[in-house]
C-alpha cells in the first residue's frame, strides 16, 4: 500500500507530462470517465457536498480501519478532480487522511487553473473528506473503549 505522499507524487508526475492546460483538463476528464459510477443508492441529499457549484456526491465507508471513498459528479472536470482526490486519500486510515498535506493540488497548478467557484468546490470536497475521517476516527475510538 502506497503512502498518501507517494500517491500525490505519482499524480504530480502524471500531470507534469503535459505543458498545455487543455491537455491537463483532458486528463482530468479521462480520469473522471474512468471512475466507477456511484451506486444510485448513494446519490442522496445527505451525500451531496455543500459549496460545489455542480452536484457532487461523496460516499465514505470504514473498511478494516481504512476510509474508502466513492464519488460522482454531474460535471466532467469536477468528476476528474474528485477522482484524483480519491486516488490519493481513499484506502488510508482516518489519521493518515487527517494528517495529510495535500500539496499535489498546488503542485499540478489545479487551484490557479480552476474558476473560483470550482476552486471553492475543491476545498469543499477536501473538507468533507476530512470530516468523514474525523467522524470515523471518533467512532473507532469509541469502539475501542466499549
């Protein structure tokens, strides 16, 4: 299992192959298209992320002490962004997710090339993933004490 930082470095490397932002957007769209569709039962109001202009559903499950994320969006680029986030943080422990510095977002130039509303949406997605990690961490600590 790779660390969050190793996964971030892979993403940075993947994006560094392209100089042109149109190509990077295409890469994002491809990533979004490659993503498994989200089971319709998870497309609930509760799973919608606040602060995103387009609709983004994020489902998180705790599997063997690790947080597994699934998501979908009705916007292609946003779907690509969330699939990148999942690629980097899904399958790690709540602590690893909470302690991660997601530097890849700046490194690949994502923030500066997104519209302000998309950039806010990206921050909302990261925040929501951390909230899930925090909730699962609390739940695991409760179960230890039980």
